[in-house]
């Protein structure tokens, strides 16, 4: 079950464009006046960004291509290039960040902040928060709000910080070339030496995936989590050649880190050893559920510990931060009970190969699939890097059990008769490079799907992945495979509780204040209504966008302002080099193609010395007529510039780009990337003497 790991990725920091004069600096907070936005007598509702129901939220104000053009900036040497203005993305510490810490922080200036409106009426932006008062607990999310993924919440009290979770978000189709989306570490990167601990609720990627990048900023950050979660973190950080300081905790642990008293309680989810967290400070008592469901008959026999939550409620919970993912669905979610029987029946009825796709971290589901294979005398092979890694860890920790000889390598399974094997693989969300996606395209090295094979998708559809998942299903159906989802048979149960389960949690906790987390805006608003229905006052509920600061003092909460946070993109081997301008250009390249224009001019008069050369990529199959018209347009532009006495290649490039781009858009309704190059040359004939020729010949 061993598989080679990827090498660690190089990390670079991103600095965004300068902000308008009416915007607050990213990390500077005014100390003279407190921020408006919710007191004890008004709803502490920090509002939503534009487009509440959009998948994963509107990132960094959208991919706006206007205002930065699509051409190339000519230089005095005549070389065109990308149209991005590098001054807008300058690096260094010009954001008023103050002195850097000593944990490897590269400074990092301003970012591309979220431009979404805030406030209950969605018409205002919140100012930067004031200086934190003594004995006040400050809470803000750097990711995970209005999106499903990259969960990260910061607690700040009397100059010390506690972080809960540090996950990733997978990119959507509007982010071409991006591998991962990380939380924005900006508001805390100059405070990392004051962080007492990182607490991780469970081992899913949206809760642990960004830990290696955080450790690159501070390598000795103490991490507290369950034994299985720490094992997953260790394996992940080894890929980056890191050795984190891991501390095992369980449902009975009680620890103190700095001013934070931490206790834990068991919650049921789709991965082993999940924990809810109780955080006590002098400002009050906060309880976080993490990802949770209330399954009374879980497969591992360990339901969510409602009595433990009730005991915390007896002490008094000042703020309850509850999972919102399925708050819009009424009733109770399906139990894990019965799924193994369904898988056994489906495998028994299959006459050829069976492929079961599941989340790589869902050990209980994989155990069910293994048992179904054993009951039908089939061998089991795991496929997918994360599946191999996680099941190897689970097997070593006795969380996964199988008779000796049941689990075989994928290479051996490929040589066996199809009706004697069950493949358990990754790719439930249609990830392009995942094993199931490659099988659907018949690009897998070992396994070829044939007509009559059975494919079971034992998973749920994460919002935002619909297009890629349905593409995989359609590809498999085209081959002739029998694709079975939870719509056709009971092969999956959600790991997030429905509204009825959340009501049970609220009634057990009996909190004074509620702050829904982990979900899109429609989920969190539904969660807020659930809290109110159980007795929480509307004025004591907070809906806070990423970066919105909620302060708690003596059990009372209020919205105190907002840090400007955005996304950090992992793109190939770097983090932070991609911004919305780059994504806009990539989208433009994909939709409009490229038009390259080369002009050779007299370096004195600026007049063309030869006919401009035009070439296109990804535009049309027959572009001869188009090229001719572009050449005529460029000759007209260059003639006008020469008549005006213009001979600066940079300004010539700008004019060519603007004129040609406008003409193509008006006449062809296309928006290609325009890449002009202006090459100045001397028009005078110069005859070199024999001595000059001999002096420049290569010595032999």
C-alpha cells in the first residue's frame, strides 16, 4: 500500500494591488473609534456577499477583466509581453504591516481583498476593527464562510491566539490552473509568534489541507488533535519534508494553552475520531461542534456525545458555533446502518468488475466495501494516492480490518478476472486527475472500464462540483458501465446533520449566543433561524463573513469590524502568485485565443519598415481574411502614430492593443488576448569594413 509522495512545494507570498484611498489598510486597525455593526440590542449580522447562493462565494470580488487590458506591454527593447501591470502586484512590506515576525514570514504587503458588501442590508463595508480591549475574546474566520472548504477560525485573547482548523478549498471552473485555494493568513502572519496552538477537529482536507503552508510560516506551531487526525497530518506534512509538533488529545482530554482552557467531546462524522471543542477564557465559554451529525446507529458504534454537550450547556455556553452544511434540509439524515447490506447485495448481483468510489478518509465506508467484497469471495484493491495513504494508516491503527490476503495491489487486480475483484477508489467529486476520472476517460494505466462493469458512487455531491461529477458519470455511461448513486440505492449517508439534528444540538447546548459556521449563506441563514427557534434571541445571533470580527466580552457578542481577506492560490509550485487579473487572462485565453502582432519600425521616425506580421492561436481554422484585416488596421494605427511624431515603442504597443482589441470586439464579437511587439531598427544602410568584419569573427 506504499506509494511515492510528491515533493514539497515552494512557497511565495502574494501582495495585492494598492487599495483606493477610502479603503482601510489590510492589517491596520484604527484605535480611536470602535467599529459599528451590531451591539447587544441589534442583530449581530455581518451580512452576506453579493450572490448568497453562489457556490463557494464570490472570490476576491470576481474575476474582473476590465481595466487591465489584454495585450502586451512593449518595452524600449521592443519586446511585447503580458499585459499585467506588475506595479499592481508589488512585493514587500508596503502594507503597513510593521515588523515581521521571526518565523519565516516574508513580509507580504496588501492582498486582493474581498469586495463584498457587509451589514444586514448589504449596502456597507465594515471598517477595520479597533484595538482589542483587555479581557475581550476576538473571533474571526480566515476561510470557511459562504463556501464549503478552507475552514480556519482564529480566537484572540489578551495578546495570545488560538487557531481551530486550517483547511483547503478545491478550485472551480472559474479558476483555471489553480490547484488549491488556501485561507488568507494575512491578518495573523505578523502574530504567528503569539499563537499558542492549532486545534484540529478532524482529518478532512477542508480542515487540515493548508497546515503545511501554515507551518512554512511557523514550523514549531503546536498542533492538538486526535490520534488518527494527527497521523493524517503527519503523512501530509511529510510530503513537504516537515516534522510538526503533534499532540494527541481525545474526548476526555482537558488542556490549557496560554489563556485558553480546552476540553473536547466526541462527535460523529464521516471520518474516525472527530472532536468538538470547548474553549474557555475570561471573556466567556465558546463551544464548536466541528463537522457533526447525530446518527443514533453509526457504523463504528460511537454516536455524537449529546450528554457531554448537555454537561457543557449546564455550565453555560456563551457562544455556540455550529455546523451549517445541511441546515436547509428538514428532518433527520439517513443512518449508516444498512449501507453495508446494500453494497453486499450490489456486489453479489454484479457479473463483472465492481468499482466503489468513496471519500478517501471515510474509513467506515471502506470497511463496508471490504466486507461486501469478502462476502462475495472477491479480492480488494485500493486505487488513488490519498486512498492508499489513508487506508495504510487506518490498517496500522486497527481502524480497518480484512482477512489476510484480501487486499492486493492494483497491478495484481488488473491481471485477475474482473468478476473476482472489487476496486475501491477516489474521485467521487470528479477531480480531473483522480483515479475514477481517469478510468472514465480510459486513461488509467492499469484498469480499463468495459461495458457491463458496475460503478458505485458511495458519496455525496459537494456544491460546486456538479459539472465535473456529471461529466464522469456520463463518460462511464457512454462506455456502458452501470453507474449506481445514492439516488438508486442506499449507498451513502451524509456526514452532516439535517435541521432536526441541529435542533437537538441547540436544545442540548442552550447557548446564550449563536454563530453559524461551515456553509454557504443559505445554510448559515437557515442555521440562524434554527437557533432562534430554540430560544436564542435574534439579537444574539451573528452571521459573519470571512474576515468579519466578532468580539465577546462577559458573554456578550458584537460585530467589531472586518479584516480584508481574500484567497491564496496554490498554482503549480508556488502559492500566492495568482490573482484575479491572472485568472481573468487565463479565462480570456481559453475563450478568445491569442492574436500576436509584430511591427518593425524606424527608430528615428517611428514609421513601419515592413508589413506587420500577424499570427493567431486558438482563434479560427481559416484566419487568412482576419489576418489581412488586422494588418490593415495595424498599418493605419502605426501611420497615425508616426504622423504625430510618436516613436516610443511602449506607447505604440498600448495603442495597437487598444485599437485592435476594440475593433475585433465590435466586428467579430470576440475578445482574444492581443500581444503586440514593436521592434525599433535603423533604416540606414551601413557597410562594414574588412577590418570590422575580421575583428568580429570568432577566433579559431
